[in-house]
C-alpha cells in the first residue's frame, strides 16, 4: 500500500511541475495544486490565500468550502497585517479561528508559501473528522506549498513582464514620432504605426526590411549618417547619440519626406544589442523656416519702399537750389503722408499678429450697426477710386450686434481694400444677411477671383498668391488678422468658392 501512495505522490508532483512550465494562468494552476493536495491528504476541503502588493490577504482559490465561510475568511484575512518574516507567520491564530468556526469538528493543517524568504500566502487542507495530521502529511503538504510558491512567483513575474511589454507597446503605438528598433546588422526588428504612416509602408512589411532599404536619402543629409558613424567606431565612440536631417525617398511616387533622425545605442557589457532610431517629420519646421525667410523678405520690401519714397521726397524738398511752388509742395507732402500712413498700418498689423501669437486679442464690445459702418466705409473708399462703384445692400431692420466697433471696421476696411486692389474696375458690393442666430456680411468684387489652389491658404499668415505678389503691395497679414478678429468674436470667415466672377469673402457674427 505504501509504495502505491508514494507513486501517486510522485505522479502528482510531476504533474504539477509540468504545469508550472506549461500553465501561465495562476488561478488554474493553484486550483490544480489545491485539488491534488486535498486528494493526497485525504482531505475534504481547502484554500490557498495570497497577499497582494499592498500586503492585504485574500482567498486565491478554495475547494469544498461553503460560501459563508469563504466570505468570513476573506473579511478576516483582509484585516491580517502583512507578514515579511517567515518567523512571524500566524498559522496558530488561523488554526484557532478555523476551530471556532467548525466548533471543533474540523481538523486542519496549514503551511506558509515562502518565496525568497518572504511569506506570500498560506495553503490549508481540512478534514471533516477528528484526527491529527501526521508528520508525513505535513511533509507532503510542504511539497505542495513549495510548488504553489513557485507558481505564484512565476505567474507574478510573467504578469509583470507582460505588463511592461504592454506599456512599451502602448508607448510605441501612441508616439507621434516614428520609431525603428534595429538589430546590429541593421535589419528592422520592430517599428511603430507613426513610422509606417510616414513611409506609406505597412508595419508587417517594414519588419522584413533593412534600414538601408527604408532610409534612402534624396541627397547628402546634414549630419553624420548611421553608416558613416559606424565606420568611425560608433557606438563606442565618444559621440553616443547621432542626429541626421534630410529628405528620404518614399514608395509609389509619393513626394520625399523631410525628417530628422536620432540614433541611440542599446549596449550590454560593451556589446551593441539594438539601435533605437527616432524619426521626426520636420515638414512643419521646414515650412516655418521658409515662412520666416519669406516674412523677412516681404516685410523688408514693404518697409523699404515707403522709406525710400519718404526719403526721396524729403531730400528733393530740401534742395537749396530750387524754389518749389505750392502745388509741388502739397503733392510731395501728400505722398510723404500717405507713405507714413502705410508704414503705420504695416507696423500695426505686425503688432496685431504678434499679440495674437502671444495669447489673443482684447476686444472692447458695444452695440454696433453693421449697415452704418458699411455705408461710412463705402463713402470713404469711393473718394479713393473712380474705377469702382460701391453698392451697400443690407435689408431693412438689420439687427444690431455686440462687437468691437474699431476691429469690425478694420475687418471691413481690409476686405474693401483688397477688393479695390485685386479688381481693376467694376462693382464692389457690400451685402448683409440676417439669420435667427447670426448675421452674415460679404464683400464681393468683379476682379479675376481667387485661384482654386490659393483658396485653402488665403487666410494663412504672410501668404500671398504668387501672381499677386508680383503685381500688388502687401505683407500677407490682412486676411489673417481679419479672420482672427472675427474668430475672437466667436464668428467665422470664409471665401465663397462658388462665386461665378470675382472674389467673395464673407464673415458671420453671432446675434446674441
């Protein structure tokens, strides 16, 4: 009989050992351990309790225990303080508790689960009849306890590693920059969705490719490439991190992509394990540099012209060898005044643009009548041109709105000035439309209109259509500021793409 029991014990322990290597579900593995322990000790019930990271105890798995006892044990275990030292285990106290619950009708044996000299749980087996557990029973239970401790430790390590992997996956997938993880031979081990979007190549395809197949420079980049750095001893050279910037080819006829790539080595004992490449799309940075250069060029030109005119007329009027008549003096002073006003407007526009970037525009709101502002501006601009006819078309009883009178005049003045500037002659119509929640004002001319390719950009800062920049003066700030003013009023501004002739710019303001 004894040999048969020993064989069964061996088989159970072997089965559990196999489970430790095959089963990563902690609950299933602990349930199997508890089941075999109950069978081998001729028990009727049992439980395994574990402590969590906060040191609180709870039932991990139980077998044969009524639900009422399980709830009682969970409530009691939650109050048990953490046990770090195996010498402080509370097995006797748990024994007394279980004896009270069963009124002495249960016999129990329990052992702690110890991993790395720390108590991580308990295993308990019950019999529903009187009788002491023998030393052999305790020895056998100890084997199961050891297996359970190993299972808990393995499962927790697996969970920890899995969570770290999920965290890294989430970080890679949520990163806005493209990321490449390269093997020492430059094959791509892993990439993220951002890099796949940049290149237009599927992630599954990228991991089959080589760094040199994907990062192909259109022309010599700025900085040291990965291949050049490795030829000079990288990553063991003093320059551990590399940065290179340029345009890379993309498949299927896509335009080259401007990127900046940072390379960082992952070393272990002086051996290169991986190279981490962070790829950033620098299209916006390049556009910003181009915009800055264009701004300097445009503003320099716009400032230079009136300054040159003012200086020229002043120098002429100051000549000692000529006596200028009154008409010449008046005309010259008028030009000087107009150019000074032009300089003032440009400076004010630049200051407004700077204020917008710094955090908004202050408004002084009051009740205003838009149709009266339109009439007043039409009369003022009519004096400046004899090639255009102004028509103000507002319905009767057009509603009053709450807005900044000065800023709204600035908006309408800009739209009317553009209509005069970009249409050689014809009618300029200023119209209004009242709706239940908003009012709409449009300025329409009979000029050549706005090219379809320019429509998405006309409200951009410093943008000027190529054909207009050669013919007319301006810094490309008027429509940008006009839309910013309207949006500060919680309104909208747009260019009507459906107009048959000329250009039609509209804005709306809320009535309430």
